[in-house]
């Protein structure tokens, strides 16, 4: 099962503590891309800045979707780092 948004990802992580958090990110998603390439520190910083218009265009996502995906990647990274 894939997370639909950050709140859903949190539910999935809590309900499935033995599963890798990244397994709930769709492989072809911007969230998975961010998770695979960036640290928790970078993702937290990215979440607190404006969405990157080039990445929005490249991934064909809105600024709101960009923010949501970065948040999901951050949540998955933090949860994975705690395992």
C-alpha cells in the first residue's frame, strides 16, 4: 500500500513498525526520489523554503504537491534513520 499524503504515511509507519518506511512511497514519485537522494537535514530545510519551480515542472507537480512530497520523504527518512 502506498501513502496518499503525509498524514496517511504517518498512519502506515505507525501501523507497520517492521516495514521500511520508504516502502510506502510510490517508486516513481517525487517523494521516493527525494528520499533516495537526500538526508533528513536537507529535506527538513527544503520543506521550510519555497517549492522549487524547476522540480515542479520536471515532475509535473504543483507547488503544493512538491511540499507534500518533500514532507513525506522527510518523514520516511527520519523513521528509517531511527530503525
